[in-house]
């Protein structure tokens, strides 16, 4: 892959995001299954649906650029998902697991937000306003997911996780 222009870098980052999203699409059902709190389960399932759209938007953008979204592995997302898996395999107490799943998911959302913010700006610079709009829509959904997770954590899950350590 030639890496001479900003457009080349833009395409590389789009491929990276596509890889990240498709990896996450496989991980989210596992996270929903592992979560105990019904609202947290629901949040993960809702984000799975959104993530399907994120993949589609990236495919649409790549089609417009006449490139394939495939061909790159996002090792950043791979690592973040691995951390989530490790947490689940340690079998923590239920509320503690929920709190841990939230932080794992928030790491993922922030990682995605960094990528989408950059790509959105590059799309603008490259004179691709439709791409920029699609990327912004996804970015907004990632941000909202992050906020929803914070609200869930603050409303109950962190408190319950702290309580469960009091019991011991
Ligand atoms: Fe996403
Ligand atoms: Fe996301």
C-alpha cells in the first residue's frame, strides 16, 4: 500500500476502523451475555445494533472511494477486546464484573472516538463532506454510548460493586 498522501492515510484509517468495528461486533454479544445488570445487557445489545450500522457506513464510504474496507487488522481493538476477555475469565463477583465490563467498553468507545474524530476531519480536509457527515453520525453514537455507560456506572453499578466488597 502506497502511503504518499493524506488520502492514503485516510483509507488506511478507514480500513482500521472497519476492522475494529467488525471485531467489536463479535465481542458485544459476549459482553451482553456476561453482564448481569439488565440495563447493562440492554446497553450492549443496543450498541451491537448501532455497530452493525457503523460497519455499513464504513463500507459505503469505502465504496465511494473505490477501495475495499478489508485488508488491515486493527491490533488496538484486538488488545482492548482481549482485556475484556481476560476480565470475564477471572470470574469476578457479578457487580464487580459489570463495573469492569463498563470500563472495558468505555476504553473501546474512546478508542473508536479518536479514530472517527480524525477521519471526520480528514474527510472535510479532503473535500468529502458526505463521508464527513457519515463519520460524524457514527462518532455521535459512540459518544452517546460512552455517556450512557457513565450514567449507568454512576447510577448503580459502581455503587453495587463497592457494596459487594463491603460484604466480604
Ligand atoms: Fe462503532
Ligand atoms: Fe462503539
